[in-house]
C-alpha cells in the first residue's frame, strides 16, 4: 500500500461535464487501495466544487487542487 502523495493512477476527464467527472473519479477510486492517491484532470468549472464535495462526503482526503489555465488538477488520497 502506498501512502505517498504521488499518484498511483491518473485520469483525464477534460471535455466531460457533470456528473461524468465525479462518476469517473468514483470508479477509479474504487479500484485503488486505501492510502493510494489519484490524480484527476478536469476542465469543467463545476468540477472544483463537485469533486471536492464528493471526496469529503466519501471519506477521501483532497490533497490539492491546482488550477492551470482552464484545467483543474486534483490529488485525492483514498480514505476508505
């Protein structure tokens, strides 16, 4: 089990809009082990709130959100 903040997996959900980025994030998180980190790249402005809320509600740790032009990069550590 990895406990670092280096992502074990990355997904690119650019071009997808609510609820698809959250849905795809959920699917990938289910495949990871507790403590693993997922990187998600999105360009839907609603994703910032949607993914942040989803992560907290599901017991995951949102390590960071970085904005790079139109892209949002999330690092999420699986909690349970």
